[in-house]
C-alpha cells in the first residue's frame, strides 16, 4: 500500500472512530437531560435523543468527507504523519464544537422547561382554603 | 399549582365578556370561577378580606396563594397555553409598572367601559 492511500485510510478510520465515540457518549448521557426536559416522557425523550444523534453523525461525517482531500502530494512517512495530525486535529475541533453546541441545546431546553413551571409573580398573601369535600361530607 | 380560583365581579359586563373569552381558551391548568364576596367565596376562603376582592380581580391558587389586581391578571395569562410566555414578559421588572398602570386603569373604570362598549346588562 502506498503512503498516500494508507494516510487516507488511517484518517478515515480515526475520524469515524472518534465521531462514533462522541456520538455514543452524547446519546448515553444526554438521555437523562431529555427525560427531565419532557417531564418523564421517556418515549419522546428517546425519540428526540435519537434524532439529535442522527444530526450529529450527518454533520460530522459530512465534514470528515469534505476534509479528506489533501491538496498536495505526500511522499514520506513524516509528511503523512504531519498531514494526519492537521486533519485529525480539525476533526477533533469540529467534534468538540458540535459537542458543546449539543450541551448548550440540552441545558437551554432544560432551563426553559423548568423556569416556566413557576408563576410569573409572587403572591400578595396566603389564605386558608375550606375544602368543598370536607364541608359537604 | 394545578388549579386556580378566579373571584370575579358578577355585576360587570366587561368581566362577563372576559369570562366567556376565557372559556374558549386552551388552558394549562384548571379554572374555577366564583363570584366575588358571594356565599360560595366566603365559605371557601373564610379568612380572606372579601371587601378587597370586590375592588379588583382576585386569583387564588390551590396552595392558598392570593393574587390581587394586576397580579391576578398575570396569573390568568399564565394559566393559558397561548399566553404563558406573555405573562413572563409582562411580569418582567421593566414591564411590570406599565402592566400595573394599564390593568388598574381598566379595572377601576370597568363599569364605564362596559357601558361605553354596550357590554353592561
């Protein structure tokens, strides 16, 4: 196998492995957040979780695929390692950005669903309530 | 909070119209409508100042929390699916004084408004 071909193959293998690892981490740990956001509706949480991971895969594999082209000829193993480090570094940065964006979306959804449970204003006073059932019994 | 009780003025045409409008809205929590200072209201809330409830709309939560006037209107908005976001907007510190002024103005002149718009009996 020539050096350029093996460089591409190593790049693809590493990128795909990293993307799958990050996506699985998100899928596993994001579920708790989503169940909380949807007030214990696990079916809806699982569905949204799955859709988020699909989007994550699409964007990352899209980037990996677009960034495959090197643009110059590599002849030595040294050049191959340098090219790989640049490419993998970019993939890692994109994955990190996507990961933090996902966390941001999760925490925003959670904050939104929590704050809106509370009334907009504080009460003026409290009064005891005579229960209707107790009165009629 | 799962349910709110609205103490409204049964003699005011505007309030009856508001009541009809509320009946058509999608609600996030349950509504009870009780005429203010009525026997039913006194039985339910024996320690409440019922003269105060005649002056302005009053909302009481199922936890006994009492909201008078503008706060009561904000609670009504909060209980409606379409207007919950608006209740937070109108209750924000920069909007609350304006909300209070407008709601008080309408509330204090409700009989005149009802007459002028032909909503009174």
